[in-house]
């Protein structure tokens, strides 16, 4: 077990081992800044598996709400569904444990309000055996000949490498035939047979038969051919298909199907009188609309694939921790410029009251255009904060700190 000292909130002792459920097991003891065990208390954890890069790219992340026991001890299994699991980013089963080093980042929310404090990052020195073994059969690249492979990744190149012309390595021109087959072919191609066949054909095609057939063809009225041609053309005039034809054939009118729903649960802060872009770390549903990073690497840009008119609806929840009121301004930027007439200014009531602001707009966008949601406050104690799910009666889902929804207008 490795002890990780964390100040001033907690310190954690944890170990990582392979489980039969293909998960990473985390065992920890929660203590306060005075070293006193935090017993029988509900806290929130944000657990992230990071790859070995300069900026610690997040390969997998999950948020869990757990309760310590009388000794301050708690256990979680990272990568599986457990009671208290709130949200997941990434696919745990697709982590390539054998490809690089990985780190475990533990973030703590002692008040269970989805406001996390970094408790430390620790290298996973030994990849869990069960996780590594499940991927041991995978080969991500071509194995060279000197290492026992073929050096190629398809049958065509393999045949060229081994100088194989045909499947059995014998060209068609060199394949032998039996004597019996050869004699049979020669008998079929005798000159006398050819002359006999020619005479029989000539007898069937004498002039009387030819004239009779010609007369029967000429007897077909011309208008029948014209009528048949018109009927055929009426059936294959594909170039003249209309929208009504398509709608009638499908049974419904086809429309554009582009949408995106994104949100964030974390606490978002800003400085006084500073335009700050709202971040959206989580995706609910999306098709041809996605969240991309801004120049600072934060997921703030809602980007569309196709040009069109889009309806935008957003909601933010703010809380001012001290007494008194504040002023919150929210507006939309398109491609980095403020979008006309989209600013909303509202009064934020203090003393911890929840304040919700919503807005709906219709915006015209070109292909690969993006929008961003910006906000500013006059008091640094005003922040965008989410509300966790409640289990008391009636049970209710969580309220995100910010959410945005877009769809193409048809």
C-alpha cells in the first residue's frame, strides 16, 4: 500500500490490484487537515486515468459518491458501474494498458457539491494483470520478418512477397491435362464435323424461310412499337423524380437530423468584469454537432458540420455565496464575435440562493462555424454551480451548472 499525503483537506492510502471484474480497485482512508479520520460521511470523488503525456491526457474519468465507514475507510472499483456512480467519460475497456504509462488522479469533494480539489496524481507502476491479459492478443502494427512476422498486412502483398503467381503456384498455361481429355477435344474439332454442322445450318436458313420470317416482322404495326417505347420511358424517367414522388414512396417527408446536447457539472469561476467562456465537458446526445476546444484547450466551442439555421437553447445555474446581489450577463459569440442582440443581464440573489437563467435564439451558421456561451459578473463570489442528484423523497436528478442544446431548423 502506498501512502499519498494530501494537504490541507485529506490524505489517502491506496493500492491498485487486478479484479475479476476487470476494474482498478481503490482503497483509501479519509482524514482532515488535523489528521482526524472523517468517519461515516458522504463525499464525492472524481477519478481520472491519465496517459503519460506532458498535459496528462484524460483516457477515462468517472465521478462517484461514496460514504466512509466508522474508520474513515472506503472502497471503489474504477471502471465498473457501482451505486453512487454519477458520470463517465471515455471507455475503460478500450484503454491500451500495454502501450504507455498511466497515472491515477484523485480529486475530492468533501462537501459532496461537485466542487473538486486535486488530491494528487500517482503513477500506476504495475498494470493490473487481468486488464493487460485481456488485450495481450492485440497487435497494433505490422510485425517485421526478422521478428517472426510477414512484414505485410494483406494477401496480395503476401503473394508478391512469396513470389506466388496463382493459388497453387502454377500458372494456367503450365497446368497439364490428361490424355483422355486431350483426345476428346481433338475429336470434337474434326473438320468433317464442322462441314456437317455448316450444311445443316444452311438448310435451315434457306431463302424461303428467311422471306417468311421477314414478312412476319414487317406485319407488326408501327404504332405498337411507339406505344411500347412510350410506356418504357414513362417508367424510367428517373431524372424527373420530384419531392412529392420521394415523400409518397417513403411515406414521410425526409428532413435534416442534426442535433447536440452538452452540459457540465463542475463549479465554474471567473474574475470580476471578465468575459469568460462557459465550458461543456459532457455530451448527452449529438449528431453532426460537436464540442471542440478553444485556443486554450478548453471545450467551449459548439461546432456544426453543415450550413443551416439552428435553434440554440441554454441554461445556467449561479450561486452567490455571500449576502447582497450581483449582476450576471450572458451572451453568445459566433466564430469569436459577439452575436447581435443575444445579451441577457439578470440580478443574482446572494446568500447561497440558486439563480437560473435561460435563453433561446435562432442563429444562421455556415459549415464548420461554431458558437460559444460567454458570461461575466461584478462580484467574484458569484459562480456557476451544479446541484447533485437527491435520493430523498421525491428523488430528483442532478442540475448541471450549464447546459446547451442545438438542433437544425427544418
